[in-house]
C-alpha cells in the first residue's frame, strides 16, 4: 500500500487518540485543549474533522473502550490449528463463524498456521467451541493456550516522519 | 470482582462496537440505553476506576501506518526466567502485547510477544535480543500473512437486549 505523508496536525491528533481519550461529555474538545496546551493549537471541530477524515482513509479501525475481558467475567484463550494450504479458506470460514472468535490470523508457522482467540463467558463454553471447530474441520488437535500472566497490553505506534513520537 | 449491574451490562453492550466521532459521543450511547448522558459517563468512569475498562482510545490500522512486519514471537524460557524475560520483552516499544501462556505437549513455548515493525529484520532483531537475554531454549517468529478476522468482542449480548441500531465499528 502506497504511503502518503500525514500532516503534522494529523500525526499529533493520531498520537493523542491512540494513547488515551478522556471520558467526559466532550472528549474531542478535551483532546483539542490538551494538544493546544502542548503547543499544537487546534480546535474541537478540527479534531473531529481530522479524525473523521483519517477514519475514512482507513487509518483508524475503531474508537472506543478497551475492556479487560477477565474483569468483566469472561474467559479467553489463544488457539492454534494446523491446516493445509487448500483448506485455509474453509477453515477460516468455520472458525470466524463464532462470535467469540475476535482475532484470527494466518501465520507463517509450522505445524500451526491459523492462530485465533476465543472469548466466552465460561471455560466450558470455550472448550465447547474449540471441540466443535475441531470436529467440523476434522482436525486431531487444536492448541489451547490460556494466558497465565499479562506483561503488557499497550499498542502505541511511533507515528510520522518528523517528531511524531507518541507519549507513553 | 466481576459483579456488574444490569445497567453497566447494557452500557457495555451498547458501547462494545465503539463510539462515534462526534462532539458528544456518549449522548448517542445514552439514547440507545435510554438513560442520561451523565449516567453513561459516570458508569464508564466507574468501570475505568475498577480497571474493567483499560482505557478509551483509538485503535489504528498499523499496516496503513507502515508497520508491514508483524510477528508473534514465541519463546521457550525456563519457569524461573519467564517473569524477568516477560518484563524485558514488555520494555520494547515494538512489543504491543506480551503474555506468559501454558505450555502444550506439542508446543513448549511459554512466552509470547507481539512485535510490530517496518521490516522483518527489525522484528527479528527484537526477538533475538529477548531470546538471548532470557536464555531461551528455543524461539520462533510467526509472521502474520493475512488477517482473517479482527472484530470487537460484543459483551453481554443477551437475546433480550436491543441490538445497537448502528454499527459504528470502523471496519
């Protein structure tokens, strides 16, 4: 994909919103104030228009809360399956048909090349989903890899070509 | 720990797909749930304080931003070393997610780090440092070839709840 150069204002705004958006009545006004205080004079309307434009140009996937699934009472696991080249599409269709499967990637891995996450309200439900996928795909084994400890969950990309680094 | 009120569940469900880019996004959520805007904001603040919400933020498309190389790096580290190795891996800005996971019989790896960079060589350099610092017995980089699905988890999607009237997920 050809990369266009983002404008300095766009980089600053993206940097701010990927980090954190305050929970308040006018969150984008708060972002504008924050950026203005940091020396990038910008108004609420410009923040909104810029974000809308960045979203339309496919830079932004989603704006919203990041939940801690475990603290909401949900369980989640990473699963891996080994699928032959010609059955990847079919396998993806089966795996993706479950609402609890939120992420699924084809990876250059041997013997496991399909890696997906399963989130559900109980461990039993996760086992049921994984067993069903195994059966539907006729696989001997799907790896089930629960997390025992989280060391980091923080997506913060360094942006732009010139001084667009992202605060921690 | 995870006791949630009916109202909290409704608000979480209503906001699962994200907020709109508009001056007062929580007012829109409030209308879906038929409560006041301040109730939505108050509830979200509580959920943030209780760490049920990690944060409110934008999720960017990293490939669009030039992060073409994305690898899940897996390491087989001794149980004694794994916490130190995990903290070390987490210190790299290129690492977005890092977990210790249960080992499987046919898959001995116990440390997982998602590494994002502009080139595969840069990813490999990060994985290499983590592996040597943690004296990993073995490690692998599994580059992502294709995104097959990436969606928001819709929490508390009870059959009697009204479906969100508009999908604001920016897919």
